[in-house]
C-alpha cells in the first residue's frame, strides 16, 4: 500500500490508497448527482477502530435498501485499518462511503475511506427542536444515506439559536432523533428512547447503550413518546459515534439534570468502561 507523501491526506478508493489531490470521482457518479449512496462514520481510539463489525453490518443493511453491493467484512475492516494506519491519526473519525457509480443499475459501486481527527465536543450539549419532520414511512427510513442536506439545514437553523444539535419529530408528532444522533431521556423516572419504527436510524452507540443498560440493571424502554415529553424530561442525552454518551444541558428553554450521579452519568460511565475494555491495554 502507498504510504503518506508530503503530509498529504491519504484516501482509500476501491482498493487503492491515493493522496487526496489525486482522487478522482466522475461528476456523473450517482452519489454526486442524486445522493444515491450510503455511508458509515467510525471512531478510533489510540489507533484502534471501534465496533467495526457493527458498522459493517449497518452498511450492509443500508446498502440492501438501496440495492448497492457492500464490501465484504474483511475488505471493510482492512480498508478502515489501512487508511487509519497510513494517515497516522490515533484519535480519528473515519468515514466510509459507498456510492452507486455512474450507471443507474451499476454493480461497480465506489467505496471511499477517509480519516480526520475526532471532533472535540463540549462537556454537555444544547439542543433545539426543529419545525421539520422525519418521514417514518419513507422507503429510506433506517438507511444511512449520502443525501444529508436536510440535516445540514436543520443544524444551521438551531446553531443560529445557540444550540449544537437539531431534534426531529416524525410525522406522527413523536420525538424521533437528532440530525446526527439518537436521543435518550428520562420520563416519569423511566429511561426511554424512540423505537426504530419512529423512523430513527439504528445508531451503533444506541444499540450498545441499550445492551449495557440491560446488562447492568438500568431499566430502559424503546417506546414512542411525544416531543412534549422529551422537552419536559428531567434529563436527557445524545448518543452517536463521535459524541458517545453526551449529556444534554438544555432542550429549547428547558434545563436538564447533568449531575454525575444521574442516570445519564451512570450510562456515560458504563459506555466509557466498555470502550476501555474493547481494546488491549
């Protein structure tokens, strides 16, 4: 494999590692033209990619919805590790994209892998609800698609209002998800999160958190809830690959409990320990 040249970022594209300025994708590629493609975002810790099998499986699930041809698990993991290695970034955000290619029925999909330093989030998150909805009946519900403009518009909307994450309801008025995250919150002393039937993405961190709560005796339910219940909750947090378990300090104009002994604090500690135990010391 090619090594880093002149400090240029190296990009994996269909089995080759190339400097970023040498990577070429046709403007006729359907990922560019109509957003016909899927992606995954992974996190690495000290040079070790986290939850690769789970991310590969979700890429396969998303690919099936769009009738794309996903890479094998071994190719996916090799591409991620090689791209991470040649770029020399230990704490990284890794992006794996799979695009249709040029022809509408093309089986020659284009896979790219890129890495960049993992983002540094503030200790807590301020979130805001938005006036737009997720369509839980969309044929793309549950797929992690390249077409992301809906999310960027929502993020711009909430950032102008002093928040750092946008929260969507679905067409039934139920709380659904953040623009790049899943949501958990405490309602009537019960930790809840929207079910996949709400139209939310099946987040990898969401799945891990659900399993950890059940393993460690923290009652949690996947249940439909109104947006009003979410806003009025006593505490809440976001989950995502880069945010991990991220406490919410305010929803719109409602402040939330972020103390370490809260349910949020307990879940965050469990997740941190899970990451630590996932890698060799």
